[in-house]
C-alpha cells in the first residue's frame, strides 16, 4: 500500500522560496511547504506584511505561529533555539488567541472596546498587531470556502476587533478591505444590493470621472502645479455606513464620484484647492482641512465637495505624495526597526506615539478615526490599568491595585453596596484581593445594601479607588447623623486603645484638621475622610507634659548625629543608645532620652510613665532625642490580640503577620475554655509606627478578632 504524500503548499508559497531571503525566513517557508498548510493564505500574509514594510523577522514570526498550530511538537522542539525577540513575537500572537476565545464566548449585545483594550494590554510589540491584521485579511479572502457558522464568526471578529484597530492605526489599505469583506459575509443581501447599484452606474460614473480629471488636469497645468490625478475608489461598507449615519438614499450620496489629487508640497495642496474652487462652486459645509488639523491618527489631506461638470456633485481629495503613502499605510508607513543596542530617543518617541494611537477610544468611534489626540494623551497609559472580565466575558479596566470590591463598585453602585464576597477564576478570594489582567471575576451579592465602615479604612485595603470609596461615603452620609458620630467615637476610642495612646485633650483636634467641631471630626472619621492613625499621631506628639520635655543639662545649638545611627541626640555625640523595653518606641513615636549609669542613653516614648517617674527623680538626666534619617530597619514591639477561638484563627493571624513583612520573635497564646475566648501575645520586629498601625488594623479585621492593641509597660 502506497502512503499518500502530505498536501503540498501552493505555488505562491513555493515562489517565495525562490527569492533571496534571510536564512531564518527561508527555513520556516521550507518547513511550511512540507506540511498540510494553506499555502495561499501563508503567501498572502507574507505579501501583506511586505506591503506594510515589516521586516523579515516579523514575517518569520507570522509563519512560525502558523507552523506551531499545525505541528506543535515541532514548535516545542525548535522554539528554544530561536532568538528571544522572535519567540516574543510568536508569544504575542498566542496571547491574542485568548481574546479571540473571549470574543466567541461573550454575551450578545456586549461591547467590544474592552476586548480591544485587553488585546493591546497583553501585546507589548506593535509588530504583532501588523501580523494579526495581515492574517485576518488573508483568512477573510479565503472565507468563502468555510462553513457558514465559521464564516460568520470570522466576519464578526473582524468587524469588532481587526477593522477598528486598522482604522486606529490609519492603515487604510487593510481597513477598507477588512470592512468590505466582513460586511459581505455579515450582510450579503445588502452588500450585493449596493454593489449592484455601483455596477449599474459604473459606465456613467467612469465617464464623468474621466471628464472631470481632464478639465482639472488642464487647469492645474495652467497654474503651474504638477499633479497626479486619479479616480478614488469607493468602498461598499463606507457607502452603507454613510447611508445609515445620514439617513440618505444611494442616489443622494455626493461622494460616489470622487477624485484624488497628489502634489509635491503642502503649498501645492492649497494652490490646487484654489484651482478646484475656481473651476467649480463648492458645497457649503463640505470642506475639511486635515492638513492644518490632522486626525487623531495623523491622517492629513484636504477634502472638498463641488458641483462639477453636468451639475453633478464631485468629491476632491488633495494631498502630497508623502501624505498619501502615510494615509494608505498609517503607522506602518514610517515604521522602522531598531538595530544595535544604542539608545535612540527619536525611535523611542515614535514608539510612544504609536502606543498612544492604540489607546482606548469610545465604543462609537467614527470611521475616520478622528478625535483630539492632544486630549487622548492626557489619559492613563495601558500599563497603568488592569483589564478584568465578568462571567459573561465583558471587559472592564481599572487602575493597577484595584480590589475585587473596587471592581464591584465599578460595575454598579448597588452591586458594590450588596457585595458579600467574590470569586476570581472560580476561587473564593477576600474583598481586598487585587486581581490581574485577564482574571474573570464573579461578585457574590446579598439582598440588602449593607456597606461596612471598615471598607473606608486604608489599613484594611478593601477599596483603593477614590471613585468606589466616595460611593461608600455617600451611602453612609445618608444614614442618621447621630449614628455617624457614634461610629466615629467608637473608631477613635478603639484606635487610641489599640496603639496604647493615653487619653488627652481633644479640643484642639478639629482645628488641626480644618474642621469646626468635635462632631465634625467624628463624622469625618466614620466616613473615612480622616485616618484614625492621623489622630493618634497628633495626640502622641502632644502627649508628654511640658516639664518632662525640659532638660537641665547645658546644651549647645548643634545636634550631634551618629552617621550610622537611628537616633539624633541633642548636644552630645557618640553615646550608646538603647531602646527602652518598658514602652518599646518605634520610628514615628515622639521620644525622649534618659542618661543611665553605664548603659548610655535609654530612649523612651515621650508619654512613657516610667520616663515620667525617672524625670521627677533625676530631671537633669533627661535629654532631647529624635529619630535620625538613618533609622534602622527593624524594632521590637509587643502586641496583644483578643477574640473568640475558632479553627485556623492562629494560622490566619501568623500568616497575616508574616505576609505583611514583619517578623515574629516570640509568641504565646491561651484559650479560656469556659468562655471560648482566646488571648495571643506576640513580640514582633517592625519597621516603624506606620507599619505597626496598618498591621493592627488588618489583624482587627480578621473574623472572630475582638481587639488588637499595642502593649506598653509605660
């Protein structure tokens, strides 16, 4: 039995093998020709990439991707030996497949701008976009051989993703053909009707165009302007769009008859415009100067409409040869690839500009790709956003660091208010979880709107976007005034106790925060407009009595600071310092020093009761101490946690402490069997007061935890 040979690639791909090409491209063409692949489609992709001015490496990456689909084993064997840049180009095409799958799964009627944003977020090299556009056009050209469902799906994907991207990049040659072919498969009857109307009037239209060109050619020559003139092709999809947008019949369209004038300079553009308007009267409101005001993708040309020969309307486009080349190829017209390792600021600026062109616009962007580019440059770059999916495949973008609760509020205010939990990729996560681009999020909701006040706490990390936080504040502002005051008072008391800050005179606090009364202060606390840690810091700074702050030692005006020390001691240099165990001061705490006998300076918190007793006994030994710029990286502090025992509580507590970047030096716990309560004590090594305060807030948010506080012997 004779084994059948594998189908050979087409003669078009074979013709590429005969060219003088770089070795990597020749190799992959040879490999493709030995496998059952659509050779015409591969040759189409090579032709289109060549037309776009892409280099051989881009063409090679396009074929390697197709080869990997047909023979994944070969790709696995060969990938490691290929250059890293080539592997990245193939990986970018593989990442795009995720977007195609999401497009197929999306619910009917959902928008597609989010999918375009996701595509551009995962593609780091603009050349991948060129490959995707070229491959899609090649597939559309051969789509007539596909089954109807596949043809429809391919056309919808083109209409939703590829054609808008080609438009945004200004690659008109690909844009028009992508749109026309997709339209042909999606609405075949409408396409045939418009094509028939165009065909029926072709002879008359071509005769009119030739007559107009001859008249205009003579007038331009008489004015001394050298120009190339041609009829401008009309595309069926653009005709249909204009009929829909302006509610016009085919017979009412004036730009079915159109000519294009190409000249050498910008001055000749305006000179030619003057000749056109001298020859024929122009239609009011139908003139656009895209040279003085280019479109958002840098499209430049003069457009005017006139009443030409025989009293028929005629559209005239006037541009330079360079403008025409760019208008046809867009970004690809002046794309070049970086060679060597030297920096090239002009190249980098061009890349940045191209990426800005790819940034999101509105769902209903016009065909022209217009828009104020200067305004778009004010938007955040793609790298500053995460692109998240709903269970139905809709894509929403939020700032980096947004949580699943931020996502809930982004979907809808009520979804946020009723949020009780979330799943990311099918896994239950805490509301403070920060998802990454491509994650699919399901928000679990209750029947009632019940936001929690701790969602406003920066320590707990539930909300990281101002938009979501303000929605929660608005909800709480609507509840009773007295309830807000009570909640703020409870939060303040809890914070003071948690951080071992003694009660103090609070009368000056409202003025410090530019508020009129103590009630306003408590309401601001309840609404998350003031962080409880800010209040404890102010109280700590004012906590020590004035008489304790006085030093009886003679001092000079200078400050002696140890070069590698965490502390700066006024008036005395190079003294040994130790942190007092009684109050365990941290960077950020107001501190004072006490000169001991033989152990240098013992540093206490300014409100330490032990220091107050020492100051009464030996006031002359109290000195000024402050934290230096070279504060050490770790300090010991004791904390105490009380709550109700449950399975896994101790594990949750220790995991949170470890994951927070702090270290547990010692720990102990005991359970009160009769009441079911548990008490845990930890000696931690922390960086400063701010880290400790945030950690205490996170611990207090754990289920079954009643209270967490800093333990001070002072």
